[in-house]
């Protein structure tokens, strides 16, 4: 009777998709592992969202976004990184790694990432998650000295999620001075904005012999985003 009961239980599990096709317990245990993995993913997602909104409520002017950037926005911002070869990628305003994940999907080695985030809790999260990356807990206006300490004197590309349109002009210029000193002549400065025009005027870009180009737009972000590329004059 025991054997029949066990067999019946396995059959029931098979009907529910919880056992393997061979009617063994290995399928059941595999399913249990999948369930545990999904629970862990949901716990991590909840933790990330809680950390994000706690900081948003505490200091909305610093976070400046209701939600992290979407994958669609990240794909636009990192499109030019595919097969980039050698060099560092500097990410300004890394937040909790939404764009960082898109950079890594472009086959950029983690140790070639320089993640700049001034929020202490976000920087701590990034340090824990991306242990091979160079995480700098600092305002972007004070970045140069930290990079030189790391012996990083040039970056291949820059990916920027900072709300540049909300940053005072004098601070914006400090950031641009630093970035364009580091950026390779053939490198690209990719930035995201909620406005249809580039947040850096052409008058300022002319000082660095750069031009802006609208690379893409997506509705799949809250709010919708525009992605601009800044490059050396052609």
C-alpha cells in the first residue's frame, strides 16, 4: 500500500508539473530549487526597491527619479559599448546598478567599470554586488583625484545618469571638465534626460570641441527618456 501511495503522489506531482518526466523525485527537488530561487529573486527585488524608495523619500532632490532607469533606456545608453575592446567605462550616477547591468551585457569586464555614486547606501550596495568593479562613493564634481589614486587617467567611454539639467551651471562645468579630460578622443559620452533637448548647450560643448546627437527615445521608462551622445567634432 505504501508503494502505491508513493506512486500515486508522484503521478499527482507530474500532473502539476512538479516532478520529472521519468516520474522520479529528482524532478520534484529540481522544482523546489526553482521555487526557492524565485523567492530569493523576489526578496532581492523587494530589498532593492525598499532601499531606493527609502532614499527617495529622504532626499528626493538627490535621487531625482521616481524609478530606476528601465532596461530599454539602459540598452540605448550602452549600445555603443558592444565590442568596444580595451579601456575603462565610467558610469556617473550609478544608483543601484540598473544601467550597470546593461553595460555588463555588452561584454565589458566588471573590473573595467568605474561606478561613481555619492549616495552612501547605494554605493555600499554597488560595492557588495560588483566586487570587481571600481566603486567610488563621491560627488562627480570631486572625481578626478579619486581616479588618479586608482591610476585611471583615461576612460574609453562615459555613461551618465546624472540629472544634468538640474545641476547648477558651475557644477556642471566642473563635471564636464573632469570627464572630457579623461575621455578618449574617439570616446562617447552617453547621457539620459527627460527633456527633448540636450541638457548641455552647444555653446558649452563648443568649448570642448564636442557635438551632441539624439541617439534614441523610449516610452518604456517612467517618465519617457531621451538618450544623447556627445562626441568629438567629425
